[in-house]
């Protein structure tokens, strides 16, 4: 199965080709979204409520995101989250190409996409996985500033205002000794985080740079831990009040999310 990787705001093409397709006469085809099923656990209670409600919220949207039949596109009963962002090149259909163009990729677009087609000559389906990549892993390195040893943490690709936390091997918060800059990096609005730790840095010490979005609603589900599906179902059944959060998820899932990232500065040998 093909796997496509993209960054937020990218324009991408999801491939789909069939040898039996040579024109639009008698052709019908669809593109459907299938959620990536994973088992999750969230330690933060507020984020747990948001996550469960988010998963439940997607159930209200149709799986179908594009439909073509009777020689024309069929816009009815489609997933409105993709409105104005998807299209198929009609000129390519006669060549058997039913590729779906997806514009302005969002984190919520991460899913499996299934292309199904049929005509008098045959029928078939293709499946492709879309991964929307997070900010790059922060890199911690030792350096010198004004002849003083420092630890530097750098990470790119953040779309909100992330919080940087520094800790030593004893898990003590030493962030007050750091100077952090958040610089706008690209036209798409992404930011580059540069944090320099001026705490009396020792080469034999271990320093941890932890970057995350402060707002829990700006963290994607990727920042949580896996547990058996049964456990999540039991938690859901025992927490009926979590259903109340579903109504508030409409705006939340349209935000561009960032996950938390952690990097370690290891002692130099």
C-alpha cells in the first residue's frame, strides 16, 4: 500500500489508476476516508476528554469525500471537512488516472484513502495512507557562547507558540536559565524554536529539552500512549460525561495541531 507523507498546508496528489478505465462513459468512482485505528491512553484528563470527543466527532461525517457518476462530479453527501480542497483532473480520466488532489493539508487529514471505480470493463479499488508529519525532532547539542559552554535546542515546523522546558538528569526544571526565541520560518506560518541553556552546563551532565504546545487543544492525538482497545472502551463506558465534549470539537479539529517533542543532550565521551 502506498504511503504519502506531507506537511501542513502542502498540496498533494493521492494516486489511483486503473487499466480498465479509458473514459467517463459508464464510469463511476469514489474516494473515501478511513480513519487510522489505534489504541490510546491519555494521562492528562483534559486532553483525554478532548481526544475521546474528537474520535466520536468524526463519526458524524460521511466517509465519502469525492464521488463521480453519470459523467459528472456528485457533490451531495460528501464530507464537508474537505470542501473546496479536493478535485480530480477530468482530462486525466481517459488515461485511467483517478488521482485525487488534496490542497492545504491539515493534521486532521491523516487517514487511509480508498479509491473505488467500476464500469462495464471492470471494477477495482486502491488504498493509500496519508501521514501528516509533525515538527522535526528537537536536536540538543553542546556549544559555546562568549567562551561559555551552553546547551542548544533547535526544532522547526511549529505552527503555534510552543513552550520549552529544560530539565537536568535529576528532573529539576532549569528553564529559567534558558533564553528561547521563536522565529517565523516560512511563508506558511511555521516557526523555528531556538533555545539556549545558560545554566552552568557540564559536559558529563544530561539535559532534556521538552517542547510542546501549551494549549491542550493544539496537540494532536499523536502525543498519547497506546493501550489495549478494551481498556479504552471500558474507560469510555464508565465516563458518560465525556459525551458532552463532542459538541465543542468542530472548531478544535480545524486548528493546526502540534505534538510535544523531547530531545536529550547526552554527556560527551
